[in-house]
């Protein structure tokens, strides 16, 4: 039996007719840019997350770039974030010509809020916490610091749609929440897509301009902007998939619970939720010093476990100049120990049982050797 990390084909099979109908409906109406499907999706997602507004854009990366731009963040400004995210979090800061400042993380892979304050300078303008793998960052502490220093908080919610911290949805803590709707995310289009949520009217109005060339109507341009619109076909697909998101999220959480119940006796670090946390398990990340061997063992058995991410951002060639001498000990240690097990909602118990059995076999064998 082969167990892929994700199986988007299988997911599609389960909703095929509705998806094809939704695409057909857009094609027969003949409107492809900024129409009623996008409007419908923006209304639905802001209701889902609990903000007043939502702005559909081209990608999660653009969601971050446009939000930074709309907040007036640019050259000479510093933005605090983490090095263990997908590269786009830091790339977005670089793309607006601001300076990323990278902070180490906690055992749960999210920003270590205790290290934020010492990294704040007179140039600091914003913090971008990333809810990595679908686990919410410590938003109470982060907002407290942001309030004290008058900083903007922009949440990178790309991996965490529907995750909650202290019973409140991620995306509602900061000035804005940025979501990627890339096919591989928990709510994914069939191409690139993203959305920004906010309850700030001024920010919303600025984002509406920025995503569409700064045009306030067909002919008049208020400011220089981008071509970064969510298109109607992707929005129609997202409107179908959004109906299933709660069910799929529950399935991810059940898979995670099953892993935890069955692996908790082993000497590996498991992603167990804290009391304040409601995780959506975009990734189910275990940590073990035998990571490379375990990954290889699983691959041998046809199980595709992945590393998110194998090179932390401060060690990427693109970042070399800026972060050459920076050391982030926890981030670096985790980079060599993290392994994401398949956890997506197309998996059945048989798949999970097989993965669990192989992990147990491998780890117990290691323990024998150590004895
Ligand atoms: C996927 C992702 C992004 C970028 O999203 P795109 O839609 O691929 O541009 C940004 N941040 C994080 C944490 C992500 O996982």
C-alpha cells in the first residue's frame, strides 16, 4: 500500500459534480474577474473567521505583501517574524523593502514571545506571527507586546484556517489575517489564491485599491497598485470547498488524536494541544533525533512523510547576506528533528494504523540498539 502525503485527486472525486457545476456556471456566465463568486467568497470567509471584511487576492504571498504595503511598511522599517515558516513570510517583508528580524521559536514551533521584546528597535513597525502547521501562536502575549510598543500585528494564517486560540479564530487577533488558498492548504483552490481578513475599514479600502491597480473605478487610479485579484473560477471552487471545511477539519483533528493516542508511549515529541489551543493540523509534526532514518524507513514502506521545512529561512542562500551570522538554536535543532506525518482528511484508519505500526517498529528497534 502506498500512502501519499496528500491526495488531491481523491478529495476531488468526493466533490466532483459540485465542482464541475460551479465551474460550468462561471464559464456560461462569462465573467471571470471580480464578480459575484469572489463577492460571495469574501462574505463567506469573513463570516467564517469573524471579521467585518475580506479581500480576495492572487496568493498568500500577495496577501502579506499587500497588507504590509497598506500598513505603509517599507524601506527602513523592521518586521519581526520567524525563520521556520515557508519562505514567503520573509520574502513578503523583503518585497516591500522592509527588514525582516527573525526570532527563535518554542517547542510547539511558534514564535517565542519572550524573545520579541529584545528584538524591538525604534525601527520596528510590525510583528508577523505564523500559526505554523495549523497550531495557533500565543496571541495574547504577542498582542500585549504589540500594544505596548504600538506595533501592527499581521497574522500569517496560511496553514491555520479555522484554528483557534482561547476559543477565538486566528485572523481576528491582528490588524489583519493573511491566508493562502494554495491547493495544498487546508482550504485550497485549484490554482493560486489567497485572502486577507480584517475588521479595519481603512485597511480594507486600501487593500481593495491595491489589489486592482489602485483603480477606484474603471478609469481613475488613486495610487500605484498590483494586479492581484482572486478570479471567479477559483472563488467558485472555494465556495464549494468551504462547505466541507468543517468536516475536513474535524477529520484532521481525529487523525491527529488517533496518532497521539497510539504514539504517546514512544520517546518522541508529539504535537499535543495546550489548553488554549485548537489546532487544525495542516501538518502533524513529530520531533525525533532519528528523523532522517525514520523518514527513510517510512519511505521504504511507501509512506510519504515530509519535512516542513528542511532549510530554515536564515540559512537560505537568498537570505545569506542579511543573516549570515545569526544563530537560532531551537529553530535549527527542530529543523533536524521535525517530520510531518500524513494527516489529511482522505486518510482512513487503515492508513493511520499502518503508519503507526511502522513508527513503533522503527523506534522500538532503535531503543533495543541503545539498550
Ligand atoms: C503557503 C504559505 C504562504 C504563501 O502562500 P502562497 O499562496 O503559496 O503564496 C505564506 N506563508 C505560509 C506560512 C504558508 O504556508
